[in-house]
């Protein structure tokens, strides 16, 4: 029996692993930060023997309520990820599982590797509709990739979509992969029509350093990027700095920031109602956008979500609020669950990479419904 996390996005510390039924583990904190919740490790085991793995510091993690009704993602081939139920006692998260093969991976959610990210970017640039732009490099020396889809023109709307500011929220890049798959399908009539008057600016991974390091929420130096949008800096948050500079150059008419929520088992949107510039037009477009999603997919709902900010009380260091106010545009944060969609549960796979991809494609229909009115 052996446990390792020495790979892309790996995160676990082995405290004890002498017996299959007495494995004690701990999640490593983000570098220079107290945040932790993401884990990803590989177990070499005897097939057919139950293994009891206890994550001993679960109760002190960033979002301890996230462990309630949670099931761990597991895979033998790193392609199909199924769910294994867990027990949480307020302190320890216990995984009881009998592997059917000699090695198996466990993760907080289906991982999205840096290698797959690079493949996604190179695949996208094969399209005649897509231009691949290098914005700069991160503190660990990784590329900040921007994909520009559609022919840039001053008269066209500028649609910005970013994902994975918080690197442990890997569902965000699965979502963007699904969105890009539809957006670059030249036989999709709605997309062809959409690209006549809109240009998409897509950042699939805002935080490649944190992703590779196995962080939950921060970059290489412990910075929460989604609190840096008022004043990003090259020494703490170059990722935001580069993207915001590109936004200033292009302009923004619509902004979507894609995330995952540890606690709530639903897909939902958080708007920018609390920013000073929020208008009746923004309210009308927001309602239409949500109504369209409600009409086309049961994966989306509006009953559960975050409290709405009072007028003028929005936190302008957060991406969606900052961009909404800076560019006077419609902006959302989209949240997906780490657990499952409680309105449409799947006990075998939970909220999965495939469902993320489908929602990513569906969101283009909601953008289509508001695109002609974004500038009033």
C-alpha cells in the first residue's frame, strides 16, 4: 500500500498508512495561505480490500460545510470519474472504499490538468475563428492564455468569459471546454449568428500556478485573485493585471466569471446589483439571461444562491463587480457545485465534468438571447 500526490494538482499529506483500515491523511494548505480544501492523490492498494481513509483536518478547512453530503470523485483511468460516498463527523472526512484495481485516484472534484489546458488552447487555435494571444507569464513562469473568437470589430459586442480564478474549482475549465466546443462548431447556426455581431474573449484558466500546485483558492504567492480586481499588481496578481489590461484595450460589453461553490448543491448566478452603475437595462437583461437558462436546462435554478448586494454596497475588488462598474456592462459570477445538483441528482457521478461541459454550451444560448441589447 502506498499513497502519492507527486503529480499535477496533487495535494495530500500521509500521516499514517500502516494498515488499509487505518489510513490518516491531511490536506496541505495553499502556499503562503491558510486556505485548503482541494485534494488529489493516488492509492496503490490490494484490490478487493476495503480501505478506510480519514482526512483528519477536514473540519478546519476553508469551507467545512462543504463536506456535508459530499461524495469524493474517484477514477481508475483518469477519464471516467465516479463518486464514492463519504462520512463527515464535524472533524474528519472518512472515505471507505474497496478498490477493484491495483491503483486508483481520488480527488475533491474531477481534475482538469495543465496538460489538458495546453491541449485545449492549441486545439482552439486550429479554428479559423480563433486567435491565440499570450498575455504574459505567471509568477511560476506559466503562460496566461487568451482565446479571441470572432473577427474583432469596434461595432461588435465584446463578450469576456474567464474561469478558474480559484484553481481548485476545476469545474470552471470543464465548463469553458464545453463552451468552446460549441463556440468553434461552424455547423451550429446559433453560434454562426452570434459571431456576426459579437467577439468572445476567453481565458480558460486564470490561475495555472495554483492549479498545478494543488491549491484551492490562491496563486503561487497565496493571493486570492478574486479580491485583486481593484488594484492588481505584477508582484502579487499578474494574472489579473494582464487580463484587465487586455480588457481595457478591447472593451467589455458582457462578462462571465465561472466558479465552483463548496457548500451549495446547485448551479446559480450572482449578479452585480450592488454596483453604482447598475441600471434598469442591466436588470432587464439579467432577467432575460436567467429566464433563457431556466427554459433550456433543468441544471440551472434561481431559488438558491448568494444574498443580493444592496445598491451601492458591492465589493469592487471582486471580478464581476469590478468589471461591471469599470465598463458599465452586464456581469455575472456563475457558480457550480462540487457535490451534485440537488434538483437533478446523479448518485453515480454527481455534478460531473460532462455536465459542466453541457452547461457551458447551454450558456451560449443565454448570451444569444441578450446579445443584441447589451449596449441599450
